[in-house]
């Protein structure tokens, strides 16, 4: 069942799909739905990533329901309507936790999910279910190694350099206040709160980027990439 | 008008949409019901609400848990939003306006929202004050809207004591208003002690109580119609 679900989602536009066994990781209200289907879609500029994610979620829900299982779709973080009843429960759940548990990546120094092939350029959504899907192997700790590019380029010096691991998920990776105040300052200048440098700069997965972004970020990172270990050069 | 067969099919679709917490199917079913010329009241009470009654039963039997129940409520609302503008006002002989809110210091409002939904469905005018509502606000709003019923909700024992003050103030200003309490720490004893008229057991059971309320409303509606028929 897992293979056909994965194939169905990949066929319809998902970039990566993983299944996590979250027994013991969920709060009481949702603990009976202990398998998570983690869906990642490659972030491309000017494309409607969100609507694709929502469509994929609905597809996964239909697939599982048709086989008699329960589901709870947790929408992407940037698409949460707070007017619904179920939205009260969304805050009990963290997409990145599901993604690392499903072996899709680790939490990098920049606090984002880093996938070995796509880096931090994935948007995530999760479908919880009680179907007994076989789980993928979780990734246990940060695999960024000695890479410091995002720390050096962060305009607000918000990245602390601490390393994440599944056994200590609550270390402070990013000083949120510093990051937020930088975004607010940006908004005041040119009306756009976007920063995203720590996404653009990450050497992981740059190979698989859309060409337009690749061009820009190559320019940014030429200096940074020199400081990388030899083992990373093949990725860049 | 829709044939009996078509009606049964649409009613079943709405009912299943709620039970299967399928928002899209609920919207679709509601639209189809309107297109087929089905009576909106019929679609709401025998379709959506009947589905929610089944959900209440499943919740009690622990087949469904809180997330499923909340999603079912969302599905019901999705259909209700479409059907509601077409409802002919129910003639129940009950004046329907309610002030509802979670008392000061308390931000837990899932139970309150579900009870509110049921009042919505029943055709009451609902003045929802939201959560963490200053105690004076209840009295003010009741006076302003001249509502017949005030519903107070609290999740914590520390905020529950605020209900007593609201009840005392309400009684002073308007002895005739009915007051209902709900929330985890509230019991029939507390309701009696505070001088409330009614009590809904707790946040999760509030749904069932609200359903019972709707069921009795439905009964009243049937009786009214039966009288008319005579």
C-alpha cells in the first residue's frame, strides 16, 4: 500500500514522499493517528506550490480513506485558515518533525529541513493516518558537518550554529527575534518581508534547482563555496 | 421539486459527508440539494444534523476521537454555509437569540464553538463574544441585544469562579434571562450553586448535549407541523 501511495503522489507532482512512525511523539488528541505521510514539494519561484501541496494532500486523504483508514491532513504552515474547528489542533504538530522521522532530511543549522537532494528548498505538508504503512528510517542528527555558509551570510546574524539531533530537538538554532526584526526592516524599505538567503545559499540540492534561481544563487555563493570542504564540491 | 428517490440520495450524501468528514462532498451535496429544489430545512436537519447525531454516537462509543469530531463539525459548517441563506425561518415558538462566550482569563473555546454551531444550525441568532471575554461584557451584550439565553464557558477552575459574578450581575439587571454553563470543571452542582438554569457537561460532551437540544428542537418542529396539518 505504501509503495502505491508513494507512486501516486510522486506521479502527481510530489518531489519527495516519506512515511514516519510517530508512536510516542504525538500529543494525546492525535495519538491514534500515529503514521505520518510527509509530502515535500520543490519550491519554485512564481509557481503555485501551495495549491499543489493541498491537491496532493487531498489525493493522499482520498487514497487512504478509500481503503478504510482515518486521516487528518495538516495543511502547509503558510496556508492555515484559523476559522475552522480542526485548526485548533494544527499547532500540536510540526511538519519538520514528521519529515525527519520519515527520513526525508535533517534540521540544518538554519533551522530548516535539509533534504540531501533538494536542500532546504522543499515545502512540506503532512497527512496523519492510522493505516499501518511501513515506516522509513528516520534521520537522527544534523548532517551539515562543518559547513557554515548560512551562518556567515545571514544578514541579521540570527543563526546560532548549534546542531540539531532527534534526541535534543529543542536547541535554539535560529534567534527568531533577530530574524523577524530583519524581515520587518526589509518590509519597511521595499515592502517585501522576504529574506530567504539561508535557503538560497545552502549548497545542498542546488543541482536540482530551477534554472532561474540557480543562476542568481550561483552568483551569491561563489565566494562561499570556496570555503567548503572538497567532499561538497561535487554537489555544487 | 425533487423526487423521493433523488431526495433520499441527496440526504444520504449530506449525512455521509458529515460522518466521513469530507468538506468537499458536503459543499457539493448542499449545492446539488439546492439545485434539485430540496427544502433547505430538510437538507440541514435530515442530512447534515442527522450525520452529526451519528458522529455524536460514534464519539461516545470511542470510535471517533476529538480530531475526527472537529473535522465532522467543519464539514457540517461547509454545507450549512451554502444551505443557510435558503432556510425559511423555523416557527418553533422559541425566541432564538443567544449570547455566548468563554469567560475572562480563559482561551479554550473549542467546546464553546461547537455549542455555538449547534445554535447556528437551530436558527438562533448567536452573539458570539469569543474567548477571554471581560465579565461585564456578557451583561452589556445581553442588555444591548435583549437575548433570552446567555451561555458561559470555562475550561479551568481558576476562571470558572468568574461565572458566578456574571450570573449575579445578570440576575440583578434582568431576572428573566436564562443562563447555561459549560466547560470541563463545571458540574450540575456548580450550576445549582451559582444559580444557573442549565448546564452542559464538558467541552467534549457539549456536542452531545447540543445535539440533544437540536433533537428536541426537531421534535418541537415536528409537533408544530403536525398541529398545522390538523
